[in-house]
């Protein structure tokens, strides 16, 4: 099992705790009165929504798909783009994202700048 430091658990918890302060938007699905899945994201432009976190009970077949459909239907009138964010290098996530036939899949790059020593 992954430690909490190797997952997005802490970042997701922080998003939930600061939901309103960060101006986040989300959807939650209840089954028989129990929360079983949610999506948290934000509008980054008037026609572009970024889904930062998607969590659902895996034992409920089709719940992730339902969450994405519910999100899309709730924002469809104003939204041209939904960004489901990165796959974290996890092939199962990449395959799941590809199953939605995305308009674009972009590579993400991380650049590290080393500070120059000005005393030389």
C-alpha cells in the first residue's frame, strides 16, 4: 500500500477543508444516503473547468464514469473544455482518461531552476 505521502490524499484533504476559500466547485454522489464519490475542481476561465480530484468507491461499477457525466451535464452550457488533469504516470489512469476520447492529451514537464551563485 502507498503511504499517504505518495498519494494525493493530503492535497485533497486540504482542498476539502478550504473548499470555499479556494473558490472550488464540485459534485458529490450519494447512494442510499451515503457519499460514495466526488469531484473537486475549479473554473480557470469562463469556458474551462479543471477537475483536480476525482474519488469514488471502486466497488461500484461505473461510478467514476457517472461522476464525469454528472459534472459535464452540470456545466455544459458554459463550458467548452474540461481538464481532468494529469495521470501521474499511472498507466491505468492514462488508459481511463483515453477511454473518454479526449480532444487533447498534453505532456507535462517539470523544470527545475538552480539558482546562480552571485558571489563567483
